[in-house]
């Protein structure tokens, strides 16, 4: 499944590369997420779409008050998606709002989920640790720079790149910055999401 700024969500056969279907939804920057036979994706006009994965038929929509550039993630039977209206939304499987969590700036990356916690970082330069059940804050850590990517969670640490040319590690037990890495040459924002693997 691939979303495009041409307003279409495409389903492509992996074996042949042929188009299976297309759904006209709206101009999209966000990555689609797939779960339970459904495809979830937001558009730049602030509409979050749920589409049948087999047919491309739109099942429901949810209206945010700003562009959706972040991919969706999931907590149990709920869907989590952030938007440029400074909000992380938690929705039911049929598109009803369960809770919303406000930050001080646009949410660009997908929310990470571990256990009953979700993590969101955005243009307020803060990592937010949120109770995924009720949408209540569990703690915050100053990242020292705006985040445009999804945080990676591994064990008791969160790793996220910032627009201040740094990759930051956060100790979740101490709720503080553990270290930061900074590229010395050609300094640029880290827009891409981090990936973590155990030591070999």
C-alpha cells in the first residue's frame, strides 16, 4: 500500500507490481499503516482515512484540525495518530475519539507504543510519555531540539533524532536525557526515524 500526493492510495500486487486498486482520498505525505484487514492513512487536509484493505472502499474518516504527516500506530484495539494541530489522537477501530493529548507544536512522527505507554515527540522539542489507556501524561524530557521523526523504544530507553543535528537517548527510568550524538560534518536535521537492534 502506497500513499501519494496525487490524492490516491494505491494497492500494488507484490508478485507482479500491478495495481490492484486505487482509492481517491486526498493528498498524502503520511505512510499507510495496515491492521486487521484495514489500511489507515492521513492526508495533508487533516482527514484520517480507514480503508478496506481488500477493496479500497473507504470505511470511515476522522477530521483533525491540521495536516496529518505522521503514520498511524496501534495500542490494543485503538488507533493512534498525530497531527499538525498539536494533537495525538486515540481512536476506536470504527473512528470514534477515545482521548486526545496536546503538545505545544505539530506532531510529525508516528507515536511509538510499548506496553501501556505511548511516546510522542514533536515541534515542542519535548519527548512526551503518555498513558495509552487514558491519554494522561506520565512524564516529559527536554530533547533540546524539535523532532520530526518517530521515536524508537528499546528496553528502558527511547532514541529520537532532532532538527538540532542530534540523536538523543532518553533514560525512561530516570526520565532524563542519557546521551546525545551529533554529526560533526555537514550538520543537518535528523528527519528519519531511528532504528534499534541488540548488540550481536
